[in-house]
């Protein structure tokens, strides 16, 4: 990491990451109705698009991106995550997005290099 970079230039900014995730999901699924045969394509596209935009930020992080897409049908979904890291430099962001027929939950973990 360049010692002359400011803290803001090297920080994990949740608002920036959240915007990237929302744009990726909206651009991939948008107003489309849930279609089981397209879910694999959608999840791959959301993850790849998010990762592509995150790397363009040029910040010193390794990223982990996960995406879960499920149909709105009353079924429950419970998730949890736990991380052992340095809270001063590492970060995470989870976004829940939905339209009339679909839920999409995307998590990004940023690990400082």
C-alpha cells in the first residue's frame, strides 16, 4: 500500500460499495419477473459486474462477493456471516434488493492488502 495515500483513498466505503451492488442488480434483474432458468445467469452476472466495478475503484482490497436470488413465495431465508479481521481496514456490505417477484441479497467483503 502506498504510504502517501490518504485514509479515504484506501478505506472500504460502504456507501460506494452499496451503490455498485444496487447498480449491478438493477442492471441485471431490473423489473424482470423471477425465472428459475435464468437465476444462474443472473447470479453470475451480478457477482461479475459488482467485482468488475469494485476493482475499478483502485483500492487496495481483495474482494469476496456472494449473491443469493430467490423467488418471493413466502419461504424463509436466514443467513449469517462472521469474520475475523482488522476492523480498522477491512469491511463488508450487504444489500437486500427486491422487485415484485424476486429477492436478491448480495454481500461484499473487502480485505485490505
